[in-house]
């Protein structure tokens, strides 16, 4: 595949514990023409250090975080990291952030954020202003910042927020550049999240509208392949999380944090986790695009975890080839 796909990306499917697998996966994806390679929050090798090392080995690839957790870094440090990755990679970057689970907030902060939407709005605003070379004079409810950043030439960096529900979507509309969704049905994006983003845009009086990047989990159906095991390996922790299961129930997907195995079956049945032939998966990707998603991020995490690297790369290649003609 020789040309870059404008609307299709992928995500390195695990928290890295060494660089070589990430380089292998990223080089493979780059050569297939993906728009961007994303990495989630890693508590093994730290996300931004992994991306910086990757950029040194595989330069010129657009990168992004989906998502880095706010409690681990001050907005100033977040802005320095975002600009550092864009400068080191030599390519546009998406700095995606999220507050994380309430129990993890409490484990580091002593208690969960009292007003998480207020916090992330303040956080994203400060990062955006710092990346725009503004000198800050800010003393807010959550953060203090009264300085600017030293100038370093770098490609553009966007500020994104992880979005599951309309409240965060409105916040993106007010302050961010990108809404990043995860395990989020395409009809829910169209019916609830995109209208909420528009509401936030109008509330803030913005002239631009944030774009939507959606992580779509996928696995090709193959003889002998256990799809339920694959789905549970990829999404099991999310299916025991109240904020993910609440989002899915809002979308009409009958899941419960107390029964993640049934939840995995429901993700398959409702095609939230895309499976079947590569053309079936391509149809799910098309549905996301038709729902207003600008960037679809293919995640082969379940196959990668259960069957290994080569099986994951095979699925990724076949899926990307199936959607390439649509891009």
C-alpha cells in the first residue's frame, strides 16, 4: 500500500515493555499507509518515553496518545511532552488526555476529582495555550501556571480528550481539538456525542469544530478462532468499569459491570467489536465514517494478546487493505 490513508489509523495494542515490538508494529503500520499510530497510557515503559524512542527509530510518523492520564503530569509538563514528541517525530501529534478511573485517581490523589469535567477543561485549555506560545497567568480550581514555554520549532500538536459521554463531549466542543472515543458504538457517536460537541462549540462561541477520532476494536473471523476469548482479552477490564458500561447502556448495548463475559458477547452481537470477514469489518468502519468520525483507529489488541504478534499484524493488514479503497 503506497499512499497514506487520510482517515484510518491504528494503535499499538499493549503497554510496551520493550521497544522492538513497538518498532515492528509501527513500521508495519507505517508501510501500510496509516494516518497515525496511537499509544495508550502505559504504566510499564512510560508512554511519552516510548513514543520518543519510537520516533528516533521510525521518524516522520504522526503519533498520538489515547489517552494520557492527567493525574500523572501537570499541564505544563504535558505541553512540553506534546511539543517534544512532535519535534522529535517531525510530524503532527495528538496529545490526548483523560482523568482515568475514579479508583486510580484516588490511589494517587487521595480522592477522586470532585469535578472531573471542570478539571479536564482547565487542563486542556492550559496545554493548548502553552502550545500556542502564550505566557500564562492562571490560578484555577485545579492548576496554577504563571509562565510560558521556551520556543522549539515543531510540527502542529492537537489537544484531545477521551470521550465516553455527552458531558465530556460538550467539554471537547468548548476547549479541545479532538474527541477520542473507545469502544463507542457508531450510532451513539452520531446521536449523542457529535450533537454534544456542537453544543459545546456554540456555548464557547468557537468558529472551528473539533474532529472525532474513534478506536474500533476488530478481529477477523477465522477457523478455530475463539472470538469471545479475543473480545474479553481486549475489553474485559472496560466491561467491569462503571463508566464504560454506563456509556454502552446509554447506547442501548445491554452490559453490566458484574457480568463482563456476557458483555463480551453483547459487544460481538451489536458489532461494537467488529468481527466477521474483512468486508464485514470494513462495513463497521464505513458506519463510523458515515456517523461523522474523522479518524478511525483500528485496534487488533485482542488478537495480538491471544494469538501473538504475527496474527495481529495479519488481521491489521487485511483490514487496512479492505478499507483502503474507501479512504
